[in-house]
C-alpha cells in the first residue's frame, strides 16, 4: 500500500480529498500488464501531469497504489482501516481492468447520483451506462469499489473498468504487447478531467467528519440517476425523479390512444387489436431468442467441439443473426391469419391501415411495458426500452404523413419510417455489439460445467444474447418494414444463410494465439508429517466447455506427458477434487471433471529435506462481535 498526496501548500490533512485507487498486484503466473499495470501507469502519468502543469487542485488528491486486491481486496481494506487519511475522502475513482483495453466503462457509480453527474459533465470519451449497475453486483467478481463505497462508509465514487481484450485476462499472456493501442491514452485523458471536476466541485465533503452537516449529507442521499453515453460522443443524464415521469408516459399513451376514437365499442375493438399486436410482437422477440438457441443445439449434435466462435466472433453473428430474424418474421406471417377486431367498413379505414396501426401500437406497448417493469423493479436499465418506444413515435408520425403523399406500400414511405429510428438503431447496434464481444471473450473463463449439459451452455448463452440484441435492434422496424421481410423468398434466404453459417463455423478451430484456451495445471504432493510423500499427481482442468478430451486430441504432447492412451475415457480416469485447488480459490469453484495423473516425486525430495507445513496453534472467538482470531505457524521447510 503506497498512498501519495498532491495538494496546494494551503491544504490541511483534514481537508476533503479525492482518492484515485488502483492495484499493482496480479494473479499467480500473470505479468498483469492489463490487470492492473495499465491502471498504475495511468495513475503515475496523471500524478506527473499534475505536478508538471500549472493546475493546482482545489482539494487534495490522494493516489493509492495498493496490493492484494486479487486476495479479496486486502490492500484497500487496510487503507480504510488504518491510514490517517481514510476519514478525509470526499470522493474516489477506482480504476480497474478486466481485459487489455477498449473503452473504459463506468460499471458502478454511487451511492448517490453526484459521481455519475460529474462523469457526465467531465468525461472526454464517455462510456457509461446505468444498466451496468443492474448486472455488475451479481457478477462473482468484486473490485475495491465495494470497500470504499459500501463496506467502510458510503463514499461517493466511480468504478471504471477496461472490459475488452479479455482473452488474456489473468493469464501469462497479459503482457504490454497485448494492450490495445490508444486505450491508456483515452483513459488518462478521461481520468485527468474527472479528477479536476471532483476536486473543483462544491459538493466534495469529508463524509467522516463529526461536524458533517445534515444539509450536505442530504446531497448524497439521492437515488442513483439514469445515464448512458451515445456512441461515446456525449452523455445523457437524468434523475430518478424525472425517470418516473418519462418512463411512465409510454404505457400511459398506449392505453390512452384507443380511447381517442369516439364510441366506446370502437375503443374496445381498437384496444383489442393493440393487444393482439402486443402479443405477436412479444412472440417475435421471444422467437428471436429461441430460434438461434435451437440452431446452436442442432449444430452441436453434429460436431465434436463447441465455441467455434470464440476466436472468431464474427461467426457468432453469421450463425445467429439470420435465424433470429427468422424468429422475428414468423409472427408477421401468422398475423395474416388473425382477423381484426375492428370492422374497416364501420371505421371507414382500410384493412392495411388498421393492421399497420395495430402492429405499431402493439410493438410500442411492448417496449412501454418493459420500461414500466424496469421502473417498478427499481432498476436503472429502463432507458434501453424507453429510447426504443420514444424513437418510434416520430417514426410513426413521419410514416403517417408520408403515406398521404406516397401511399402506404411505397418504399419511400417505409424509408420515412426508418430514418427517424436511425439514431436509436445505431445505439442498439453499438451497445449490443459491445455486449456481445464482451460476453464472447468471457465465455473462455466461465468454467467447465458438468457434462453432458455443460457442453451446450456457452453456445446457448451466446445464441440467446445475440438473438436478444437482434430483437432489440430490429424489433422497432418490424411493424412497418415487416411487410417487406415477411415473404417466403426472404424467409428461405435467411434459413439458407443460417445453415451456411453453421456449416462454415464448423470448419473453424475454436482457439488461436490471440484467443487461447485456458488450462490450469498443477503438481500436487500429498504428505504425512514433514518428510513423507503419500501421493504425487499432475492435476489438470479447463475453464470452458471443451473438456480435457479436447486437449488430449489436439495436443498430443500433453497426452504423452501424462501417459494418456488412445482408449482413455473420462469415466475411468481419476477425478481431482475441488479442495485440491484451494490455492487458486475462488477460481476452483469453476472446475468440474478435473483429472489427476500419477507423477514422479524425485524433484521435490531432492529440493526439500523437510516439507513446508502450515499448522493452527490456537484460536479465540469473540461471540459478541462475531470475530475469530487464528494463530498460524508457517514453516518453509
């Protein structure tokens, strides 16, 4: 732990400060250039920049370089428990890495809306989404953010993380050469601007001072805000109070529109048609997820390896986007067989006009209901569906006006519907592509799930997510553009393209030098006493769904080293238990079907006359506080 303090000559040790935190440790065997040497490099450069430039921080800036983050955040815990500056922190920025670069995403912000507001105003290359706060807390991977913002005081702060380049995360390949060009420069510019904004803010207060006023405390009791960047160009930010109004309006409009028709019976018929459109659009989105999953399962039934898209993400899009579009189109074809509740002769409108209206407002109501569900659940990702529903309104108005000039079946009228939706669709493709790339990279370390079902899980997850992204991106177009897509020729083309994608993907090897397979290998000695070995084994495990049989097939050198013969089977092999991997806990919880093989013990006997030992001397418990003190003796041998 190495804190450094930068401030003006008039600053005092008790002045509210801004903390910039990063860790310099890395997992066993990893050089840690991305995680988290890149963070330390950014912090050192910013410290140099502050010293060498004329800018003098209005409030002190603390640079905390801590260790043992990989060991359950012991460094930051030690700082908050023992350092003399721990009660001066008014805001913090935690920089982290889950890969070797890419945009640095704000994954967590809080406990109030102030930190995200500062980021929205100051970030030069903004990349933030409040939807991440709905997902990140359930991911089994904490950062130092939790120590500062949750466990030891509600300090306002940001958790900014490199998310892409995850192929080398926590591996021996996490070297400087793998860092994505430009990533550290962009992070540094962002970070310097954010530090200046925090330091200059009038809201920066010492949250641990005993005379901390209630008026200032109320500033940090606000709910988290809704925020997201648009293509990393600018930020959109609004409070939860505003969100309650905005995100409730679409569903209100959906139920009001049918009752603008005059007679009550006509209103009910219109509402009934809207509900039909709602249900068919919902079915389309669901099928956009299910159909790619079915295609992924069919492919795996005829191949001996999974995750062919891992080293080639474009294959996942080639395989699953066409069949997701098939799922979206199917309800449009079914719609032709559903009669309208409204009688065109009575309402004096054409059947095509009533059908377009029902499909549009049904799709609009679907996104409106999802937006309301997010709001009621207290989640922050409701802006995703709100943007879709809000963008559909000007598109519908534009389409209705163009119909008067060009006709309902004119291609120009369809373009007038598409153009106002273009900003929304661009964002969906941008954010969805980022999400899919991140997910594909992380599939290589999700763990080896129990067979036989674990073999299918990664492909199912990727197929479902790409189907969802396709539904999100294309769904708003379907009410009007569906008439051009719901043709047998288009459907056959998409099915053929899906099959072609499945066939092409089967010819690709899942891994490459830029996307290696993760293998965990250890030499285990089981001893009795301090000098007697009872068993020596090589323990081997993998971190994805391609099992050890895949390793032995494609890496004969490993099979030869472990004396694996051609008739080897998992059923007859010796299993390695999870408790044998405790040295890398909690990663060991991701293992299943790990194997062990006999190994020689000569080397360890030559190196040690007496083996290292760890023993418990005595323990004491404090029943009132729930603490336990353990005295250990560690002998290196």
